[in-house]
C-alpha cells in the first residue's frame, strides 16, 4: 500500500472491515488541521473541492446533487428537523432552510462556521466526535456529507447519531468511493501511486460494501445506494488528470455537464444509472440512505 512522507500506510482492518491509515493520526493533529487548514484552496497539490471559492463556483451543480438528497428527505423523513454533521460552510443547510426545513449544523472548523453564520444559519463549532455532549435534542434526519472518511472512530459517531435521531429517523451518508475497480486499473496502467490516498486528511477508505456494512452494524437499515459519475473513467479515456489540475478542471466540467443535462431531461433515469454504478461498486462518491432500526 501507499506510504507518504509522514510514514502512514493504508491497511485493511479485519475487525473494522474497511481500509484505514496506520498508524491512526492523533485527535490533536486532526483537530488542529480541521480548525485551521482544511478549507483552504490547496489540497495536497490538487483542487480542494471544500474550498469556499470552489463551492461558490459549483453552487448550481451542488444544488443539483442536493435536490436528489432532499427528494429522499421530503419523501421518507418523519419530520422537518435536520442536523448536518460536518456542515462546512452550510451549503446544504442553506438549501434545506430555503425548502422550509428546521436545520441545524456543526463543524470543527472555526473558518467554516464563521462563513455559515453570515447566512444566518443555525450552526455551532464543535468536534464531531463530541456529538452527544453538544446535541441535546432529537432530529428526524441526520446528514454526513464527506465526513466519515475523516474520522478516527466513525462507528462511534454513527452510534451517537443513532441516539439523537427519532425512531425511524433518516440517515444520509456520502463518502468517496476508494480502491474501486476503475481506480485500481488506472493506477496500474499509469503508475499513479494510489493517488486517492491523502494522509492524514482521509483516514478511512470505503467501498459501497464496506460503508453499507459499517452503517448497518451500527443500528441502521440501508434502503438505497447510489454512486456519482466515475471520474476515473476519464483516465482510462486518456485524460490523465492526476497531478494535472488544468485537465482536472476540464474533466470536472464535463462531469458537471453530464449530470446536469441528465437531471434536466430525465432525472429518474440519472438516478437509476447512479444506482447501477453503486451495484457495480464504481462511481466517484457513494451516497447511502438508511433508517434507524
């Protein structure tokens, strides 16, 4: 497995049943990183899609993705109280608030919370793994978008999330889809040194199978799996974007056009396609929908 300059390696943990860094970084290292550095524009030499300028530019695209998530919330949730755990700048919270939902969010980054407060969002700065100490009410829906890959103990966080959800509460999780077949083929063909391993930023590396297993082991029942467009396919087309951000911007634009065009003309087909990606365990991000048991 890949080893970086800080001497992290990636191992498959037989007990946890997913890939993660070894050794695990300390809580202190991670807290300092997320409070002060994570939302910058430079992300280990690649485009940082959590940076505010990137998210602002991609707002229409993000809203297309949020619409799919919100459709499930609107049809499956037993009420209108939503908690966004790891809310970042509050993009999804703002979307839900505009739809009339009672939304609350938390994030470890002071920078992110300060930005979210500018839009009158109900947010607090808090360590995600300290969830039960700061959240004292129940919610109908909990959302963790691009969060579990960053946590030392994602299972503990999921158990805490279960405790703050009402009976039958809805859980929505999005994580990167790593060590998937298209990635590993591209890695072998172009010798890309497992570029998706970004220690210590990403601690955990999930597949569709392993994230579903983690969620179901911690008190939830999965009812829908989707994966977004498999960006790695561009590498196999010859558009090798790893380490080439100018190419990365071009292929990202093509991906955005593809998803938005399908959403505009036949979103039902797009979602069936994304569900097929999940069945094949390909796709850039995995989105899991589950209910509290």
